C-alpha cells in the first residue's frame, strides 16, 4: 500500500504548531497567576517571539501559494479536451481503468490488478484514464485541478469520469472540495504521472 501524502502534511504541521502554542500559552498564564513577582521578559525574548510568528506566517503563506499554484496549473499549453463525464461500457477505449474510493479523510485508488494505493493515483504521461468514483461514507467532492474536472460524489452513487494524463511527469494535486468533516483540509492526494517510457527503460536494463 502506498501512502503518497504521509501523516504530516502542511495543514497538520500548522495545526500541531498552533496546538503547541496554545498549550504553552495556558501553562505560562497559569505560571503568571501563581508567581508572586511579575516576570518582565527582555527585549531579546520579545524579538525572538515576533520572529517565530513571522516565520510561521511566511510558512503558511508559502504552503497556500503552492496549493494555489497547483490548482491553477494548466494541463497543456494548447487547447484540447482533457476530461469529462462518462457513461457507457467502453472500457477498451481507455488506457487505464481506476476505481476511486473517497472516505473520511482520504482517497483509495484500485487499479485493474486490484492493487490498492492510498492517496496516489499512478498513471503514465498522455494516458486516457477512466475513473469510477465512489464514496464510502458522506458526500465528497472529487477535484483534479490540472485535469479541469470536479464532481460531487454521494454515498449511494457511482460517478464515471475520464481524464487525460499530463504530458509532463510529476505530482499533481487531487482534493476534496466538499466540506466533509474536521479532516476535510487534509483530504488530498496526488496524481502521480510517470514517464511513459520508464517501464521500457527498466526492462532494457534488466535484459543486459
């Protein structure tokens, strides 16, 4: 099983930092109430605290900028059809058929060999991919910005969508865009696009 995101995403890190500062603030407040003499911090301590706050603000802005950039990224320079809804049984028209399970709070991707990958949809460059998207619990939103497609998935329905993988290898954002509970902001995954000739090169290397 592959977990593309891991436990520590930027949002989880910021939440951990915020919780730590909250606990620290409560401890310091309790200590101040019990101290007989008022503690007066030096200017150095105040400047360090301000510096930490500025670094945290910079980190949060950097993380938001990266997400926004991924959201706005275009699949190809030229205009062409890259995604859409799909109804029918023509699986042979696609290079790959993937079942997507949306759950609180993540995505599971099952390929044609029934192999499960958590939070990583692995495809080759330029492939056309049929996605069968299901919800395991509540209403979720399935969004791949680079493929310019968004769908709302109810627990009692299956949506079939198709996308064309980017021509450039890399990791592209997948996210839930319907609020689905306290872990909604962490419900992200990667469209992992590998070079189409990578498998052939590996096989050539094994032969020699």
